[in-house]
């Protein structure tokens, strides 16, 4: 009887080995490219922000539960802290709702155009602000992209992403490429290390001219960003130029942010 050894491209032991890493990297690059081409994704509007930001109804329910628990044991330090945390989440939930509304408006605007580019909202696929972006696009009846990443504390892509445009990456750098390569605008909602990583990486690419095309960058949430970023200090110390802070447009209002983004996008077509 003839033997049929396993072909190399079906050999999972080999494909998951260190010598085949470059093949896995190419898969994450090319499979994304082919899916984008197949579904007409050429221009994306990126939304970054905290995975920990809850929707308003969930935050309010959390606060109510924490307050009821505190009422039963007013001196318990953990219950006092639980109320304080829930109050912070209620405040932060306004950003979830803003991201959801902005994604909705941008998707409806793009899908309602009779000419010009078609834009897709794109997020990192997780919970929080990412979920809000995909949710807003979904509620507008449109498609959206979710570039998920395998993390031990984030199980899979959120339920609002378009199934055929949902991805799960292993390598951060291939995911980062597909965030920015088709991006035509980037919106930063309040977030943590990951959001700051994407913010400064994007600013560096624009500042150094590695991204040569105009790329509108929006910071949403002035109170948060003013407390976290001190760009004036960087200007004063000479580590960035006086004009660098102008790379970022700031907004606290969904309608203003939407109008500014549409104006910028239409001017670039």
C-alpha cells in the first residue's frame, strides 16, 4: 500500500513551530487583505478606547447594587470603595454612549452617500469603547470591522461586529498594520495603556512622515485627556515642536466631532 505523508501545509506541528513563524505572520497579513478586498473594505474610521468602559445601563445597575450593599453595612471599606468605583463607571459610561452614537452617525452618513468613498468603523473587537463602536455601526444597519487579539482576559470578539469582518490576531504588529494602513481617521476615546500606545504610535508615524497622507486625529473627552496628557510640558521642554499638539483635534460633543470628521474626510476625497 502506498504511503501518503502529511503535506507541509497540513502539518499543524510544523505550522505552529518557531521555524514557521514567518508563515503565520504572512497568514495574518494576507488573509486580512483578501477578506477586506472581498467585502470592499478600503477606508476605515478607527475607534480606540478603554475595554473597561461599560454602557450606561450596566453602569447604573452596578451603582444601584453597590449602594444597596453599602446601605446594609455602611462602615465596610470594601463597600464604600465599590460605590466609588461604580460612580466612576457611571461617569465613564458617557464615553461608551458617545462612541456608540458617533459610530452610528458615521455609518449612516457613509452608507447614505451616493458617491465618494465608503467608510467602515473599525475597532479592536473587544468590550468597552470597542464594543460601543461596533454596536453603533450595527444599530445603523451597517457593517463594521473588529480586529481582535488573543488575550487571556478578553474572550473573543464582541457580539456587535460584522461576522465576516471579525478577526482574531496572534501578533500585535500585524494587527497594528491593519489598523492604520486603510485608516482615513482615528478617534481616541479615554483609555489606558493600549489606547495610549496606539495614540503615540499614530502620532509618531504622522509626525515623522511615515504616514504621508493627511490623517485626521480626534481626541474625545477633554477633561480626561487634559488630565492624562501634558503636551504643553513637552513643548516647553523641547521634546516636541510647538505645532505638534495641533495634530490632534479635541471634542466633547458627538455632533461637533461628527461634523469635524465629515468635513475632514470630504476635503481629502
